[in-house]
C-alpha cells in the first residue's frame, strides 16, 4: 500500500490599513510562489507541524484561528499527499529570517487579490479566495473532551474521582501540545477529576491554574442534560468575550452543546472521542467555524 505523505501549513495574514495582507514564500529549488507549508516530522500533530513550518519558512510566530479545507494531490512519483491548512494571524513580535534560504529565499506580503495572482498553484489560490469570504475571527475557544479513564464499572469509588489511565495520560499530553499553540489564558475543567487531569499537561506548559466549573459537567440524571447544556452554552458565551479559554467537558454534554451553539438539529456530527476536542472560532457573537483538533 502506498503511504500518503502528510504535510501542514497556513494561510498567514496580518492587518494592513483597512484590509489584510497574505504571506507568500518563494522556493528557489522549485522557482514557485507558495503558501508556507511542509512535511510533518514523524507522528507530529498536524497543527504543531503547521505552526512550525510557517515559522521556519517565514520567521513569523503564528496564532491559529480555524482549520481550512484540506488539500490533496499526487506527487510526480505517484505518491499521494495531503496538506492540512489553518488560517493563522501573524503574531505581534518581530519576524526572524527564514531558517533555510535554500528552501525559502523570499517572504512577500500582498493584498489577497495580488496574492491570488502571484501564487503558482490553483489549490493555494482557492484557499486564499476562501479566506477572503470569511468574517473576521474575533475570539477562539477550545473545548476538549476528557481523556480515557478506564471503565466506569471497573471503578469502585465515587465516579467523580475516577482518574485517567495510561492511555488517557498519553492523550492528555498530545491534546496539550495542540492546545498550547492557541495560548489560552484560562483553563476550566468540569468537576470530575479526569477532566482536571486532562488539562494538567497544558497547565504545566503554560504555567496556569485549572479552575473547576460545574456548568460543563454531566448531570446525574439523563433528563437533566438539556438544562445542563443550556447552562454550559450560557457560561461558554460569557467566557468567549474574555481571555482565551480552554475548557474540558464530558461526552454527554459536548455534542448537544455544539449543536446548540451551531444551530444544528442533530448532535451526531459533534460526537467527540475521548482526548479530542474542538476549536470554536467566533466573529462577534457568531460561531463561524468548528475545527476538530
């Protein structure tokens, strides 16, 4: 079976006057103009790879905002390749030089229309054209489901004290790496211990405390779930407009919560595996994108 080459990159933008500019890179070995992107390092998380590649090729620290459509094509040798793209805002810090001038020798910022005309590849042009149609992202919230914690029937004590297991600890480390790229300033966990433990690697990385909030916890009785979901939505809306927040919740809350926020009639598409999560991207009070982590 042919192995797919996995890569990641970003549509990197910055404010410019009344509009924005898009970052392009020139690759001398291909003599082309491209969006910054590159291959993942082994089992590297695709978002981590996207941020790393953007920095290596442009010298700019990037703030991811939402996932863009995946690009897939076949390399000249017949090997399939997929590229995960994220919309990224350029950080406020000074830019460094690209790390390898044989890979990238020129970094260019252009208004979107000029960027589309300059780019060498149709897929890159379509991504920029898509970005132009998006409303401005004003806030980002992370919503994570707690990691694996064994089976409820195998835990004799209070279920709220059931800890994550070895698999869950690995998942917490992985989701922590991805979540840290968004630089949240607040960490909030539902009341069960496993929710707090899922955020602990992220808390260590960022040096932040974890605050417990019962609004994101599963209720004791199934008939109480709709009311709890409404309370969680109200609380999340309050948090949206403050410091960037990462929230760890539970599997019976997250799908209905996301369906409510997204105005969807069915919660099934929002089912979230343990140790996984979502990026909620807002434009004012409008939820404009839900991106799986």
